[in-house]
C-alpha cells in the first residue's frame, strides 16, 4: 500500500423522494442558479417540474442550459460559462447523468477563469477556483456525483479529455434511485459497464499489499453483477436500482476503494479516443475494449486475474492453472457484457480500421498510458485491432 | 436499504512518515494549540519531540494536557476545557488512540459551551459549535479519527456515555502505521477486537437489501482476521500494520460501510457499563461480550449469521443447517479472540455477579438498547451472566 491522502467533502443525500430536498440544500449557496440538463427526458418524467418548484420555493432565479450531449461538448460548456457571466450565477445545479454533471463542472470552473476553459483539459492551466455546484443524479454510472473530475469533448478537434480539482467536488449530490426507473434499457446496460470499468481501472494494479482495497473492489463488482439483470427485467426493481446507484457512486468517489494503489485508466483513455471520433456511448466503448485490454495485459499479474475469476465470478479453481483461471475470468466478463446486451465489437457501430492509427496516436499524445502495463502507440493499436 | 445522508469532510493523510506533515496541516487553523495525549509513551518513542518540532516550525504556542486515561474521564476533559479558555486555544491536536481523540473532541465541544460538557452526554444539550481539531493516530482501533463521536466516563457516577456531532469530525487525521509498531501486544489485540466489533454492530442488522454494505463489512472483517496474527508475530510488519490501521478507520467513519442500514450498538452499550464500573480495556470487554450477544440474538436472523460463517470464516456449508452454520461462525469468533489472546470471561478480570443488576439497569437507563434484537434489562443481565 502506498501513502495516500483522501478528502471527500461531498454531501450525499440518498433515497427515494430525496429530490424534494433540493431547495433546502441549495439555499445555503445562493439564489442565482444555472440549471444544466440533457435532452429533455427530465421534462417527460416530471423531474424538471419538481426541480423548478423546489428552486422557486427558495426564491431562486433560474437560468437554464439544456441539451448537454451524451459526450458533452466544449461548445456547450462555453455557452454555460457565458450564461454564468451574464447572469452572475452563484450556484450550478446538474440534473442528469455523468455527461450533464461533467459539463456543469467544466462550466463551474470556466466561469471564474479568464482564459479558455479548454486550458484545464490540455494541462495549460490548473483550476484555482470554481463556482459551487450540486447534482441530482438520474443514472447509475459515472461516479462524477462524488468526485472532482470532468471529461469534455472538443468536437472540432475530435479530442476527449479530462480535468479535475477538489474544487469541482459537488457540494451535495441527491441520489434518488427512483429517478433511474425510466432510463432507456441501454443506459442501464452501459451505466453498469461503466461502473464495473471504473473498478477494473483501480483493481488491476501492480501495487502490493492492498487486501482491503481489493475486497472493496470485488464487493462492488459482485453487487453490480447480481443487480443488473434484475434491473433490466424489472426497471422498477427498487432494490436493484438502489444497489446499482450506490455501487456507481462508491466505485469512483475520489478513488476511496483503491486508496494507496496505483490506478491504470488506459482502457478509459483508449475508449475516449474512440468516442471522440465516433461519438459512441462511453459504456458501449468500454464493454468492447475492456475484455481485449484484459487479454492483452493479464500476464503482467495473472494472480490478480485469477483472484478476480474466483472471487468475483465464483469460478472453481480446481485443476486450473493460474493462466487458465485468469482467462476464464476474462471470458466471464465478456460473456456477461454480451448477455446484458452490450456490444462486443467496434464493427457493431460500423467502425472499421480506417482510424485505428489516429486513435492510437491520440491516446498516447502526451505520454504512454496505463500502469498495470504501460501502453505505447503500438499496444493501443493492437488492443483496438482486437476490438474490431 | 433505507434512505440516508452521508458527509465526512475529514482529510486523511495516510502512510509512513506522514507525521512530518503535522505542522503544515495545522497552520491553517491557528497558532494557539492544545496538545492532548496519554500516559507518556509518545515521549519514549520520540513522537512527542517530532510533534513539538512540527508545531514550533509553524510558530505555534503549545499548551499540553497529558495523562488521558484509557477510559477518558470527565474530570480530565474539564481540565482541558479550562486550558482552552485560559489560553485562547484555537486548535486541538490529539496524539494517541481512541481515548485521547475522544477526550480531545469533548474538550473541543466543551470549550465553546457555557454549561457543563456532560450535558452533551446526557442529552441535555446538543453540540452547536466546537473548536476544530486534528489527530495523529497511534493505535488501529477506534475509528474516532474519521468520525464525529466521543465516549467519556463520569468516574464518580460510574457512567460511560457517548455524544456526537459533525462538528467533532477531525479537520485532518494523520494515519502513520509505523506509530503502531511499538504499542503493547494487548493493545494490538484489543484494538483489533474493537475494529471487528464496530463492524459487527453494523453488519448484524435487520435492514433488507444491503448487499454492497454487507460485503464492505465482510471485507474489513476478513482483512482484520488475516492481519492480526502477522502483526502480533512481528510488531514491525509494515503491511499488516497498514492494513489494520486502514481497516480501523474504514470500520467506523460515520457508518460509511453500512449506510442505509439500521445499526445495533447494544454490545457496545453493555460493554460501556462494564468498563464504567471496572475500568477494563474496551476491546477486552467487547471480546468477552460479543460472542455471548451473538448466541443470544442469532435466531433473529440466522441467515445473516450463516452468511457471516461462510463468507468471513470460510466455513463449509455442506450438510449444515442454517443454525449450525450460524453457531459455527459464532464459535469461530470466540476461538479467534481467544487465539489472539483476548479474555473470554468477566472472571478473567475478577468480575463476579455482584454488579450484574446495576450494569443491566444502567445499560437500559434511557431506553431498551439494540435493534437486531431489542434488549430490556433482563436480556442485558442474561448476556452479562453468560459472560461471567
């Protein structure tokens, strides 16, 4: 276990009906609000009306930025920043999933920065101040509701990049599982893949002596695996929805499950290059890439992959070599993603080898990626080729 | 899973050598410091000198309250409150284990309260403000380093009571596992029992649908069980000490492992009555009482106890009834506590039945205790009798 620091001041308000606390929670932060949301499903479900009524009860003035894209775009973020400056916004509220929350974070940081907000994503500048923000989560997936990270797409340049700061930790996040009952089926699928992928990036680590952290990771993986199919079978399954939502938050709340471990994040980096160009859902890209990353890297530490197979998938170790166990665990992952309805090949999205080189090049634009196995351009290209 | 709220702003700084960050971490909070510690072992180990040098480097004025008792006493807390008032203390630093931290918290609350600090422990008053505090933890056990709770003994009245407030969450806690290398052997034993007991109080719950929470609890229990004996065999075992320390913090950091679950805490309540009268180590009392509590209550939910037996102790379920499994898990707990050197009977401390009635009466002084099984006076008396 390495030395670490951990500080996560986000207040979590979890449970059915907790959206009705939005007004009370917001009141401490100001009355000039920017409300950020996506494609309008919150209007169809009545959530929008509830949010507006909560905010009018505290006498807030609400400006709106609707239409955040599934891979949120810099151009949209810039519209939000402009709204903040024009209207003297004091507090940003994100109502949606990871894309909406990430856009709100970028807006919160950009509003108080004189330069181009993209500077934070290229490393040209670091975030020194930000507007406070709160979230109402509508999808179990991102973890963004309890961390300080944001990922934004620069669509013209076909780049998708992350930035982060403790200043971007939401002041509060409302986690009401009942808001996820109505999400499209594939959002539940991709969100669950996303949660599992966040854990994979932390769990497959070369750091020694992290037994509690490994078990926390395995706990989330097992719980997601046993709850996805019930949630798909009955979208109103209260228990399954609550479990998935809490798993999503715990999987990526500032790395709490893997404190003192070196994380990898190469698969996310690779997926970002795919969705930067092809605009496919993040979770879909991860479902395609992760099992291929696993096959490509497992020999760095087959014991961890064998442990994954036995503890997470309950694969019987009797008579199996460590390599056989490891490969069985990887196959179980692939089979599970397929069984719940995620795509398994880039070809399922009509993606061929045309842009492999460019994606591989971009993935290592600043440096080689990953830590479990450090990946150079050729490695990334091979993982993408295996994913075709 | 019930609705819940979670907010834990304590900053954790974990790892060998992190005590050298004390000055830097303290500087933000003020220069008039009350330093609280115990029986002087920190002088023998050189920790005291390091702390003082850290605080002089930032130009702080340090007042000291030494001699905090293992079951910290109200009289000592009052001395600390007086020091705060006399010297205009701005920040309280606790260097020690749970007793020292709990005393520092009570001092931090009492210093800004005009009445008697004991009011917070009888429920006569609630904590509205408190001095900020930081901790340097020297024992893996309490969890107090990352929560807002404190337990104090009113020695004259033979009462031991708890109080709590988010205001008592340490601003920061330094968790340096190397500080635990030199603790007496029985502190490692009792500390580990304490950690496991904190998990038991949360894990044995009637709340339904909490699979992630249960697994988090089991993760800590398994990790403590596999690290105690290595730490006892080699007190300088870096890995074991780090794991025990992180388990202790995660086991009781505002209930994060059991969010949405109703906790029990009856065994702690019963133990408090024993140590309030007989001043035995908290962990020793828990090791005696918990297995007897388990036997007394397991029929409320034998499935949870059977799950405990198989998942935590790896007991083979083949051919066993649920009750047999449950009892095997309880026996494994008793055997483990005995194997690591904890006492198994009150008689080991010379405690007979003389005060059973009084302890049972005090345990339910305000109300029946527990939730897994609600315990009235006669129930408490019976658990104590089984523990003789």
